[in-house]
């Protein structure tokens, strides 16, 4: 029996965009920007290296920690791209990666504070077509073989050359012309295009994740993965559970306080609520609608506001009548985002005015309330576009919060003369993005990083609904690919790109939606939740521990 009512905390997914500086040849990059919570970026910063720094955590007393404790996490293991631990054979990679990265680790690691060191200590943008990576000394895969610059070269070139490419590999991996081994601990990645800034983002992803060459040669990577990560896979029952044990040989094993992790199948909804309330799991992610039940059960909860969870309408910019920018602008003016935020999240979310939330360093403040609710302006724009009597539009939605968002917007649109016809779909991707059965579709997740632009509004991939392309926006995206992340140049380019996207109303913006992390506070200590992979809360494995009973 848990004692007392759960304590709710509110936290931000803090992304240290300016975690350090790098020099890009030909660009003048002066200093580092502040991170988004007002603190200076940690770690070493210099004119020649981009250096991440480890997040700090609270140190519990040793007597409080169960050294054999295993954290049980409720997740949805069905239809998530598993089984399979070989990155080149996994199509739904950014879901599977939350498990794969435990085995392999990444060169830079994403956590509650953004990028922190992983297997690499430094990543330097030497020039717009070159990235230099410095590895930690003494790294070894769990089979005992060395993880050096040659091993990382093997992984990057393997990922570049695989055909067909996994759907979630970002395109920059295909632009690697060569990987130069400078020394056992240093390698340089040379690119065919000026896109070093975009490639830098791949250092936290599966495209550069080191895998044991021996396991690849024996063709056992998919079921018996061998990496240099903080954990080792010990059991896998498809669609039921995944079990990991701590890797005692990991370079940072001393700072991991748990003996292992067990992921347990628990789909969102009543099953996941019951799993946590009954003690079958210790931690899980939830929707904001579950908060009351979680608090009532005496569980700890934290509201996480990330940069990818939002509700909005994707728009086919080549399909009438939304091929007219005035119609798209009218749709944006017709929405009262604050009332939607109150209705769907109890005010825990926020209106979406651009590609980043308001507290993010890349949010351009001049765009706040750019499309503030204005029914008369929406009507005037429709009349100007040739629709004085309003218009009818089909919109495809999948299920859950997407449908509730669409239904809430319907009434507001009706007041502006826009009649939305909600079409529910069991296959959103096929019906909307492939078959284009409607000009609008309700989306609940956006991309991260540069993909917010390069994947959503450029290129030939499915997320770029109806293959929109504009030379001015494409030019800005290309410049961002070369710019150093967090630099003044990148910030300026992001502001210009967002101004273009908003002015042209390339989406119909809604609200940023919070994610909820919940856990058993009687069993787990020092829980620092963050959003890992698409809208899924996870504990930070370098802080959490299981309490001794």
C-alpha cells in the first residue's frame, strides 16, 4: 500500500542547444548561446571543439540503493519495429532505438539536459563538409574487441552502404564520401555536401551507433547484439518483454545504480494504468487525461513539455482549396488555441505559434500570436480567395487525442464558415500521405531538430505531404545543414525559416501537448524523466535507482 497522495512535478525537456561551440570554416561563429533554462552550458567550450558535458544528478546514500534492483517499465512492444537489434534491418528505427541504444550506446547521448557525452568526448565541425570525432580511450565492445576509430568507421560506412536504407535513417548518412582514421581515437567524416551541422545531429542517432564488427560478420546482431553500451540484452520475448542487465565493463558503469531494466508490454490506456497501480511496472508514460487517476493512486507524476509532441493539421499545399495561401491563413486564424489547450490539456500544454515551443532558444518571439484567433480576419481571407460563403474540407484523423483535437476545432472553424468533415482512418499514413484522400490530416507528433524543416517541408519523403518545395525555403534549409548547431548563424537561419513557414501557413498550427511520466515513488528514487524517442517518457538511467526494502 502506498502512503499518501502522489506528488506532481512540472518539468521541461531542457535542450541545451548551445551546449558548446564549434568553428565552421568560412563562418564567423562567436561564442555560445545560453541554454533554454537560463543556465550556462556546462563543460569545456572552445573555438575548436564541440564538447558535451555530463548531466549532474543527486547522489543517494549507498544504504538506500538496492544493488540488485531492476527497473520495470511499461511500454508498447507491439508493432514497434521489433524484434531486431541490428539498426540496418530495423525499419521503425526511432522506436526501436530506445532499446538498441542501451546495448550499443551512441557517440553523443540525448538525456534530460540535451546532448551529453557518450562514447565520444568531442565532436568538432572542422568545416561545412567535415566533422571530427574524438573517442574515449579504452573503449571495448562486450565481446572484448576494441571500440576504436576503425570500429566507428566500420559502423558509419556499413550504415551508409546498406540497401535499402531503413526508413528512419536520415539522408545525411548517404552523403558520407569517406571516413578518415586520424588516430586510434580520432576519425574525420567527410561529406559530399556542405551539411556538417546536419550530420552533427546524427551523432546521437542510429546512423553512427557503433556495433561490433564481429557480430555483423557472424550475422547475429539482430538477435544477439554486441555493443559497448551500458546494458546487455539477456531476454527477449516478442511483444511481451525485453530484459537487460547492467554491463559491468561499460566506461561509465560506476555511475549506473541499477542492476537491469525490464520492459513490459503495456499499451497506453487502462492496461498501462493498471500495470503501474498494481505494481507490475515501476514507471511508464501516460497522456494528460490520465493525471487524475495517477494522482489518486498515490503515484509520482511529472509533466514533460517536449519539442515534438503537438497537435496540428498537415496540409497538401497543391490540392484545392488549400493550395491558396489565403485559405491556409484563414484556417490558422479560425482556431482559438488557448481554449483548445484548456479543453484538452487543462492548460498544461501551450498554443503552438512556430516550430519550437516558446521556452526554446530557437523560438522567434516576434511570431508569438502571429495567428491569434480572429474569426473576422479568417472570413475576410476566405472571401478574398473566392469563398465568401465559406467552404467544406475533409480532414483525416486516426484516433484518440487527434480525434478530440479535430472535434474541438470543428466548432471554431464553423464560426468562420469552414465546415470540417472528420474522416477517421485506421491507416493514417496510407489514406492521407500515400493516397491523399483529403487535403488535411490531424497529426500528433512532429519531427525533431533540422527534420522539422528538411523532412516536413522539403524532400521526397512521405512526411512532406504532397511534396511541397520552395526555392527560398530550400536555400535556408541548405544553409542550416552547414551551420554549427547553437551558433548565432544557425539561430538567425532558424528565425528566417520559421517566418517563411508561418507566413505561408504550411501547416495549421494547434497546441503543444505535454507528456506525463509516472512512477512508484516508494520503489524508485532519484527519477529524472525525459522524453525518449517519439513522445515516450523514460527514466534517465544514470540517475534512477531501486530503493532498498
